[in-house]
């Protein structure tokens, strides 16, 4: 909180701001502190009680950053004022009139071809890397979900193999695994102890831990270079690719929604028109 303490204009607000920040995850705490410092350094004579919607709008507009980051700043500031009102510290939230900044979707540029996926599998170098790439592609799983999987995440039932995934806000979902892929994972699991992380590593204390997100990122980048892809995909590209290919091959949108763990089907719907193959013009007669 050291940077915040230097801001004398919000000294009276510090208790409320601290309560708001400490309820967040460590990563979010660090980011939110930065947002508050940036905002009140920009307005050194304001405090929580004197801020209005124009102050926030001007600050967001003048940020020299991407629209996506501007939205993140806006959401953080809105969260602070919403918390202030909920706590009874303020009676009015000045950010309610703010609108989200439209960020153009560019999912289509983050979709690999089937050939590129196969090349990544072919050049994965070892079985661990191969299984990680296959799991991304054939389930659409998120990177942090994949990292924490254990041997117990794979379960058998009457419909075959089910992957139990803990997603955002600890919501649990089940993803059906094709029989051929399940056999590959059962062979892998046979080499591990019961309850072990599916993709384990050693931490600084030489204790077993799950593979880190950064390790997965580096591996995907390395494999893509080895496979001589013309792009440098991130793990999230494989999630986009999974959803896009599945929909193109006729998968019902609710199936894709459930596999990817989207709360709203409108989020999944953005994959419908990524690479349109037809339009109304294809159904209309050519003029004579």
C-alpha cells in the first residue's frame, strides 16, 4: 500500500480503499493499487467523495493504452465506487453512467488450421507436450484449468471418459473425452501415483507441484517454432481453434458452450461467424 499512502488527497478514504483491495486475489490487488494510484495522481485534488462521472470519463479517454486496457481500468474504478456505495461510504456511484469501450473482436486471426494443429502435435517432442496440445484442442480447456488437473480429474461413467474441470469462480463442469484420447491419458496416468498432478513439475523446494502457466506458454511457443508455423500462437489460440473447428464441423453451440465453460451462450456465439462460408447471397438467384 506504500504508493497509496503517498497520495494525501485520499488519506481519509484509505481504510475503505484498503478493504476493497484486500478482498481481491493477490494478482488483482497489485493491479487495482496501480489503477487507484494512476487515477488519483491524475487528479491530485480529488478524493472519493468529490469524483464525478466526467472525471472518470476524461481519465479513461486520455489513457495512452489499448481499448482493452481502458476497459480494465474503467471496470476497476467502477468496482471501487460500487464497493464504496455497498459499504455505505458513498450514497451515489458516479461511474454508473459510463459505457464500455467497444473492443473489436479479432478471434478469426487467432484460429489455426487443422494442418497447423497436426504439425504442432507432430513436433511436440515428448508425450507430455503432445497430450497438453491435444487436451487444449480436443476440449477447449483454459490454460489455468489444464495446469491444475490431477489423475482424479479423469473419471469413467456409463458414457465413457469424463474430464472434471474446475473453472472460473470454482465452477465445476464435465467434458466428455473421446475414447481414443481417453486411452492415451489412461496410459499416461498409469505411470503416475493416485492423486498426482497430471502434468507435474518440481518447485523451488523440490516438492511436486503442477506445471505453471508460464511453462505451458513457453512450451506452446517453442513447439510452434519447431513446427515452423507462420504464426506464434498462445495457448488461448488453441481454445479459439477448438471452438471454431467444432462449430464448423456441425457441433451444436450448446455443446461448445458447455465444453469451454462459457456462462453465456452469447460468448460462444462469437465463434459462429469467424469464417463464414455462405451468406444470403448464396441462396439468391444470379440476375439475368
